[in-house]
C-alpha cells in the first residue's frame, strides 16, 4: 500500500528508480557505485527508447501513410498486419554491403553518421518523462538542449562535403541553410514559454502548466511557430529539401549504404520523437493529467504529436528551397518576435491588475 501511495505521489518511474537504487545499495553498500549504476541504467533506458521508437515509427509511418492514401500498408511479413516488417528492414540494412565512394575523405565520411547520432541522443538527458524523472534536470535545461541540438548541423555538412559528390555537397549546404534558418524562430517561440514559467528548467515549465493553463492555450502563436520550425528542423515534408530525391538524389545521404545510412535513418526518427516530447513539455502540460499516472499521459501526448508530424508528411506538398527560407525569415521569425512582445506586455499588465 505504501508503495502504491508513493507511485501516485511522486510518479511511477521515480518510485521504481528509488526502489532500484535501494536494491543497488543493498547489494553493493556504496553510494558512489549505486549512483553510477543508476546513471548507466538511465543511459541504457534512453538508448532503448530511441531504438524502440525507430522500430515502431517505421511501422507506424507506413500505416499512417496507408490510412491517408486508402491503402493497407505492410500486410505480408509477420502476418496480416505486417508486424515484423521493421525487423525485416533492420536485417536487410545489416546485411547490405558497406560501399565507400572513391575519392572521398574516408575518416570524415565515416565520422559523419556517428557524429549526427551523438547530439540526437544527448538531448534526451534533459527530457522530464515523469514527475522528478530527468537524467540531467539542470536549471538551464532549455539553453543546453538547444546548444547541443544545434550541433547536428555539422555532421550533415561534413557528410556531404566528404562524400566527393556534388549532389551530397549541395544537400549538406541546404541542411546548413535550412536548420540555421529555422532555429531562430524556434528559439524565439520558446521565449514566451520561459517568460510565463519564469524558468529554463524543463520540470519547472511542466509544473507551471499544472498551476495554470497549458501553454498551448496561453501561447497559441508560439505553438504554431514551434511546430512548423520543428518540422523543418527534423527535415520532414514539406521541408525535406535536404534529401530532395527529385533534385539531388538523396542529399548528404546519397553515398551512404547499409548501417551507415541506417544511423541517419535512426537519427531522423529519434529527432521525430524528441520534437514530439518537446512539444508535449512546452505546450501540452507534460505529464499532467487526471486519473492516469503521469508517464501514461506523457506517452499519450507524445504519440499524438508523432501522429501529427506523420500526418503533415502525407498531406502537404514539398516546398521550393527559396520559399522555405523566405517563410522562415519573413513570416515565422516576425511572428515569434511579436509573440514575445505581446507576452511581455501581458505579464507586465497582469502585475499591475
């Protein structure tokens, strides 16, 4: 009974983590060892979440696509519903030949996919999955998260440059232009959230929404700007100009095959999950919700946002690169700045009411 009360009071994951920490203390009798093992468990859990998400989302995206286009989707491998199709895809990628293009910079070319996955996985350390559950719950969490995620631009550029292919190089340059352009409105869209919550700590932002309205209701403009910018940051339709196959074959990925290409693929779905988590944390109240445990509400909201991003992919046509960049600098950035101004005016007015 005490265990159930603890789960309801401090969250399911936090309670289980405390129990596991107590088990490590009982076995090893050393706080340093127990803390180290808990960090290892947390890192393993994050990597497990990313890997499982990639497997599930590849299947889910095909089913969403089939639903949008009135088709069946995967229905052969793994029975009527094609449940083993992602496993078949994974085995296919693992068995493919690793082809190294002639004339490429081998060291830089090989480092590209690995360097891309590092910042993609690191930002999960700052996500509050439940009450009191974050691997690195620091007071400048938003700042560190944005600083680390922005490093994903460089691996795209060096992959395209080192491939000794004009198509790959153009794709790498497009990546730099696109991701840097949409980082600006994304950052400014989050300023209103920080102003309302009074903190850059992600857990504090979720707690602030439990004491007032969700920020999607208080910051609707910021929500729209953030979702559009996040779609561009993850290189998904209608902003998939990075790998536009009709123009540049596959962009910076053109000269990669097998497991090296799979790392790009894994990073894409890890980014899809991360922007869905960020939308949930900043605008949808995080783990807050009635009756059900916090982690359940968190998962429901995240999966709903994943569906929305997949819905975008199979609904909107691809834009031109000049239209994409103009939309960021001429529409989204001014909107985000206006939202910050009105948020500041509203906070100042509320203090005097």
